[in-house]
């Protein structure tokens, strides 16, 4: 069944043009972003995994879990900028 047009309906209201003064600002990344090379990152992860295993008493069977937890911990610290990456 075909719909009939309503001759009494008002056309939709037109929108006002957008104001140009309300610009969206995007924050720039921090100027002091540090690059950590993959070998340095792997060394940080290995060290964190070692300390996790040591804290557990070096019980076997948790090597992968230790590595993955250490990797997440190091990556989070690198993103926050709270890890010291200098070779000591």
C-alpha cells in the first residue's frame, strides 16, 4: 500500500552554519619521548622476569608466565616513562 504525502507537514528546519571559532585542539606528543631499542627492551624484560622467578623461588614451569608478566610490566613503565633505560 502506497503512503500518501502529507501536504500539511512542514519541511525540516535547516541547521545553522558551524561557527569557526570553536576549533578542536589536539595535544602534541611529549617532546621528550625516548626510543628504546629492541635489545634494550629485551634486557629489561629478562631482568624483570628473573626477579619474578627469584621471588617465586625459581620453581619450574612458570617461565612463560614470568616473561609475559615482565613484558607487560616493562611496556607499561616505558609508556609512562618511569623506567631507567641507561646501561648500568
